[in-house]
């Protein structure tokens, strides 16, 4: 019966990870917000091992989706490479702190992060163009302004604003990624969309481009501490990669509002459960 039990567990992990990859690619939030609760609550995996597997899955999500988005000209590569400096430093610091924080406390923080992401996903309307206003001097100097293809294939121009503020928020996003084992795509999307004024699709695709590098920076720390279990990580990565590829194909033909609201409801339920389990010491 043991081989069947392992096969069943691997199959369930694959199916859940496939869905996580699909949602992560479509929303730019990263699959880690689904993978960590799936492992910790559904399979009773220690949250640090769940975070380690999640980081690998985030790398797979980014690898699967980012190539398609870059090829289609939606991601802002120059901006992503600039902001990755902040997120990578934050991710390494966050991963180092994670080993010294109680499991229950990490679960509660994770739940609160999900609540914030859910509220942002539900209430924030997608934006097709940057807000009107003069160009940002720093963004212009760094040549960060760009275009992306619209639904009809015509290029839509946009401008990047408040680069220093976005850079600081990316450091915070990287720290949360290393601490919680997620791509912290929610904060990346919020920073680029709300603070830096990017259109929704550009924020989403640039986030997918960035989260793999952020996760890779902290995954090395988790590996050095022995928190990467191949038996857990393998089916997760194998499931999330095709999900991310499918999401990358669907995104250009979809409107974001309905999908983001459905996703917000799902992760709200996960958030409540994670906060409860962590606060009551069950994790």
C-alpha cells in the first residue's frame, strides 16, 4: 500500500501545483501563495520545508511564464532587472531570518500577507495605461518607459513613475519572499501598479519575470539549511511548470478583474486557516 500512498500524494501535489502555476502566471502573484498552504495544511508538511518547495516552484513559474511574456513584448525587462537588485538583497536577508523565527509566527505572518494580497486583488481595478502627467526624470534617464501590445496588437505606451519608492518596496517584497517561501508577487504587482503607475498586464508580466530571480536568491539559503526535500519538491515543480505555461498562453486573451476576484476569495479562505493554525500552535 505504501507505493500507492506515495503515488496518490504525488498526484495530488501535482494537481494542486498545476493550479498554483496557472493562477500564478495569470495574476503575477506567484504560485507560492497556494503551494505553501497546500503543503502545510493539506499534507501537514513543516512550513519551512513547504517554503523550500515553494521557492523551487516559484522559480519554475517564472521560468515557464517569463519567456513567453518577454517574447510577446509585454514585460519591462529594464525595469525588472533594476528592481531585482532590491528584491535579491531582501530575499537573502529574509531567508536568513526564517530559520530563527517560530513556525507559528511565520504562519500568522503568511496569513496576514495573503489577506493584504486578497484585498488588493479584489478592490484594485486593472489599468490599461499609465496615469496622465509629466514624465519621471529618473525613469527617463534610465530609459524605463516602454510600450506593450494591446488586445488589438497595437502598441500602448506607458511611463514609469516614482522609481525610488518602487525600489524600496521591492526590498520589502524580497524580504517577505525569503521569509515566507513565496515569490511575493502580490507586493511586486502592487508596487509597480499603484506606486509606479504601470498598466496591469505590464505589472503582472514583469512580476513573473522577477519572482524567479528573487526566489533563487533565497532558495540557496533554504538548501544550505536542509529545507529542500526532493520527494516534496519534485511533484510540485513538475505540476507548476505546465500550469505556468498554460497561464502564459491564456493571459493575452483575458481580462484581469474577474480572475483576480476569484483568486482573492480563494486565498482569503487559505489566509484565515493559516492564521488560525499558526495562532493556535497547530503548525
